[in-house]
């Protein structure tokens, strides 16, 4: 296993943050093109920058980032993941269920498909990160299907740190075989299949990112990152532009240095990417339900909801829990540094 301590620069993280925003924007614009305004140039939707391939790019980027996280500091990993995911995730579910109050009988989308109301099972499954395992996700926030397989990869990441490169390569090949065998690997649009398959047949994407972090800068690393995706594409499973853009950026970003100001901009876009991914769909449905018939208004509503979630949920939760964590660490440090008198209970 190759050591990769502290080998990702601030410039590279910023570039990858901007990549996350690009992928989230592809998903949002793709859903808009599929369900609201068809794209005559076939750039978004089911064409070159389709949402499915963007999600595949997210999986690779997630695996790479988590490998870096557990390599840098395993202690507190689960807490960091919980605080990064769950405040916004729960806020999305609440927002989506509130939008459902305006569509008690479901909502027909302008260019096909219907957003049905949530079942009790889909709510329970979503709250437990078991969407696509025991049920589909809450339909109004159907894009959260991808968080379930990602989350369970997070849960085993500290263990994966101990797994050899060879075993991870075998894992990639087995998962890729499942991906090529089971068709479709995921549901289309908001009608996500719920057979417990995404963890199995999309794991190769996440693991290639995880493994590439260990092997980056080597021929073997590049091969394990790129070959499975190229092979899957040649068999016609998906249009892979966002996925291949992700692979290219992950590889090339290690050689790029950018200015501090640009780092700040990229990091902000990275912060906005997760709220945009989570909130764009219910915000789009809300705008349509309230009578929006202009693309600019609907797209602005999607962006506004995402920015609001960033400033009202994500940043405050980071500040609150970060302060509490710092206070707890300081308290523990004080206790350890405090002199103990003879005969005094050190507890």
C-alpha cells in the first residue's frame, strides 16, 4: 500500500470543489431539461452531460475524498461525515415534504413523468439511508437515491483503509461485472428502482476513486481509475462525458496551482454543490406548482433554494457543531493538563 500522507494540495482540493459544483449543476440542469424544457441541442438530459453520468462522477470524487479523509485522520471520521451530510439531508426531506402539502395528489411534470406523493415506507427508508435498499426514496427528493450507497461506503471507509490494493481491485472487477450484467443499474429520472442494487453495481466507481488516492501518480493508479469506465462506456451503458471530465480533472488537478482568490471562489462553489444537488428538484416542482412558466424563474428558484439552504442550514450547523467540538477538545485538554493533588481522585 502506497503512503499518500498530506499529498493533496489546497489548490487541488479547490479545483475538485469546483468540479463538485459542475457535476451538481449538470444534475440540476439535466433534470430541468428532462422534465421542464427539452434541450434542443441535446447537451443536457439524456445526452452528453446527462445527470446519471454526473452522479457517477460524484461517486469517483467521493471515493477519492474519503480515502484522503481517513488517511489524514481516522479519529472523528464518522462525526465529520455526519455533520457534513445529515443537517442538509434532513432539511431537504423536510423541505420536500412541505412542498408535498401543495401537491397532495402528486404533480405531473411538463414533459413527462409524475412526482407521486411519498409513502410511509419511502419516508422511513429515506430517514434511515435505506432508500434503494428497502424502498425507493421520497419521490419529491428522488435525487437522494445516490446518498444511500455513498453513505454505506462511508460507514466502511475506515475498514477499507486496511484492505490491500489487490483486494480492492478484485472488488472493482466484481462490482463492474454486476454493473454490466444488471440493466438498468439505476432507475430513470425520479422513478428510482429500489432493489438494493446501487451499492452493489455502482461500488466500482466509488472504489476506483478510493484506490486512485492510494496509487495516484502511478500508471497503475491511472489504469484503475480510467479503464473500468472506458470499458463500461464501450458496451453502451451510459453517455459518460461528466464521468470522464471528473477523471480528467482528478488526475490533472494534482499538477495545477491556482491563486488564493480563486481557491476561495472554488471552495464556495464546492460548498454550494451539495445544497444544489439536494434542493434543486423540490424547488423546481415548487416553482412550477406556483405557476412559473419561464425557464429563468424556475432556474432562479432552484438556485435560490440552494443558496438559502447553504446559509440557513449548512454554514450555521458547521459553526455550531464546530464550536461545540472545539469546546469539548479544549475541556479535555484542560483536564489532561490539570495538576492532580496527592490523594485526589483523578477522575
